[in-house]
């Protein structure tokens, strides 16, 4: 993970003994919603997405917050509120918090949405933020060949792997491949 510093997890006194510290935040794990609450959440979240498409990000955040009150485990609502908040000044830390909450749920759907976030235009303004990179696992990788010519086939295979795991296709010219 590029540009991310690992937090210190324990304090050391002069005797070298480790004293554990509390984690910085509690893991996000809201209770399961009832079927009726999930349906209300879905409706509110879909209305929020309509507001995002209309570029009414403040209204979208309001609707998506209500959706999350109904079902805090909705990856759809978590992802879309992060999209809307990424456009609103002063709300970018909340966007990261919602992406982290989705990551905390540990579901396959959440993981897929985090991969999608790496290239989603809604996150264009925050993509270079270290917190965004940490949460989504996003990194721009530049391949530098210092040992001589490895061949075009090798670079093309690396490109395929990176694209397959959700990274943007690297920017390079045909001359760079040789």
C-alpha cells in the first residue's frame, strides 16, 4: 500500500515492555434489518441515487442517511452515500468512513464495490488521498524495467492481471513495452 504509514499499535516504556493500546475505531457491525426495513432502505437508496445522477449531492446524502437508518448493512446505500459525500466539500472524511464501514462488513458484494470505487468517476477527486487508497487497496503501479528488455508479452500479461483485479490500465506507450 503506497503512501500509507502503519500506525503504532503498542507503546513501549524504557524497560521494553509492550503495553497494548485501544484500536482507533470500533469495527462497524450494525444489527441485521428486518425485511420491511430493508425494503424501505432500498427505496430510499434508489431515490438517493436519482439525486446523485441529478447532481443534487446534498439531497442524496440526506436520503441515503435515512436509508442507512433503516438498514445499516446495505452495501448499496453505503457505497452510494460515499459517492455523494465525495462530491460535497467537508464530507470527504464521511465518504471514507462509509467506505470503511462497507469494508468492515466483509461481504463479497462490499469487496466488489470497493474494487469498483477505484475507477468510479464519483471518487475522482479523492482517488489520490492515502485514506482512499488504504480502504480500497487502490494503487497506481508503474512498471520500470532496469534489467534490459523483457518483451512486450511480459508487459501485456502484467497489464491483464492489473486490469483483472480492478486497477486502472497503466499508462504506457508501445516504446515502454520494449
